[in-house]
DNA sequence: ATTGATAATGAAAATCGTTTTCAATAATAC
DNA sequence: GTATTATTGAAAACGATTTTCATTATCAAT
């Protein structure tokens, strides 16, 4: 068992509990899968994965739990040209997503410094910049090999 | 009449024609609205705007024309936290979108230099970076005043 | 201008992902 | 343990988009 993921799982459950949510079987299973996935998952994919270890859980509960986790900022919706329905664990602090366009694997990176750009854009257009989205797409090490 | 927009309108129609599309009334009206809009528009908003000057046009035709324009790279889908169904004219060359979160007005900016970041991320994660999305959100000059 | 081939159209129906409703169940505080 | 009430799954409802299909309109060839 991975200690990092185990810790994250407990933390998510703690935050759910703190918010007044009850720690039910379906929720535990959903959180477990999400925390461990290296890919962003669609509700239906998540549903399938959950049913393996917790048969009987309904798709509705997957949707409801995703909403709750998103409201807590634990999970984020990932936007792609092919659609915007997959969910991934949210970053800690200032990070952005790097996605493999072939297998869907996701990583979180940091270190972007866009302040100078914001200043430039704000000056040019008179906007007050409040938020930015940055996402990188490419091939993960595995898929680079496959392709070669 | 704005010469720039007039030119863009003609160019879009030319590209549609070149692709083998017929230049119909509904398409002309849809292109006309899209080229002139300073905001990204949802299919239904676009539909309403089109109906003013071309009653009888169907919503299906709006969807179909948006698809065609997107396939030609003339129009792009805009992604927002509240949903991803609005369309905006696509940038010429390397530009990104700046959106007013209050009124929806959109601008296209350039001048971002992310190559160093790509190199850094590629080195750290072993990915081959192939594409990037960047989007800025804020308040346009008008909405800044309103708020004050 | 007339014609003919066929792309495009609008209305209606179908489809897809998601949300709502509701009665039954289960988690927590006492 | 019991009472309270959040959560559940099934079914129905929903909204946006797509498909189907018979009709119409564009455009290239006369
Ligand atoms: Mn950033
Ligand atoms: Mn860029
Ligand atoms: Zn990959
Ligand atoms: Zn504004």
C-alpha cells in the first residue's frame, strides 16, 4: 500500500466528514479510486472502477460524490478538445496539468511564472487579470516509446 | 460598416466555398454574427441573434455551421469553469484568449513565451510537449468601472 | 435562363450525459 | 439501542446535441 495515497485518502475522508458528510461505503470506494488514479476519469469510467470493489453502487452516487469533492476543491474537472467530463485530483498550491494525449496519464507541474505576461496583457487591454488556466499536452515517456 | 470585419466575413465565406460548401442564407447570417461578436456565444445565443435578421433558420443549422467553422479552424470552443459551450472566432497565429468573467467580452493576446517552461517540464516528467492551452480571466475595462 | 445533381435545410424524433424525485436505508449523535 | 436525518439506488425527467428524413435551394453544366 502506498503511504502517500493512503494519506491523501484519509485526508479527503476527513474533509468530507468535517463538512458534515457521512462516511459511507460508496463514498469510501469512490475516493479510494480517485486518489489512486494516475489518469483523469469520466464519471462512467469511475463508476465501472468503483463497481469492481463495491457492486451495487449507483452512477448517481458517483456524480454526487464528484460534486462534493469538487466543492471541497479536492477534485478538478479537466478540459480537453475532445470533451470536458474527466476529473482529476486537484493540485496542492499553484500547479497546472500536463496530459498525455495518447493514454490520458496526468501529471501536475509548477514553476510557471506568468506575472510579466499578465502585466503586459493588463496594460495592453486594460483588463484586471484575476485567474489563469494553463495546460500542457504531450506524450508521456511510455507512449513516446510505444510510438517509436 | 467595419472593413476588418467585412473582410473576415468574406474570407470565412470563401473558405467555406472552397471546401465545397454552398453559400446559403442561413450560413451567411451565422457567419455575419460570429465575425462581429465581441463575446463568445452559445449555440442558443447565436441562434437568437441569427433569427433577428434571418427568421426561420433552425437551431440545427447553427450547430452544423459551428461544426463546419470549427473544422476549418475559423472558430474555437471556449472553456470556462461554468461550462464549455461558447464559441469565439479563432486566433490568427499564436494567440490566446482573455475573457471578462463578468460580461463575457473576449480578447486575443499574444506575446507569451513558455518555451523555457516546456523544457523544464519535459525534463522533469519525460514528456514530449506538443500543445499548450493558456487562458486569462479577469475584468474588462468597462466592468472594472461598473464594479467601482 | 433552364436544368439536374446533390448539398443544405428545418421539424421531429432519438440520443447522450446529467439531474431530480422519492421511498427505503444506513450513519451518526444521543 | 434509538431517533434523527443524510445518503442511497431506481426510475423518471431534463437539457443540450445529434440523427433522420422528406423538402428546398444552390450551383455547375448546359
Ligand atoms: Mn500558473
Ligand atoms: Mn502560447
Ligand atoms: Zn501516455
Ligand atoms: Zn466585462
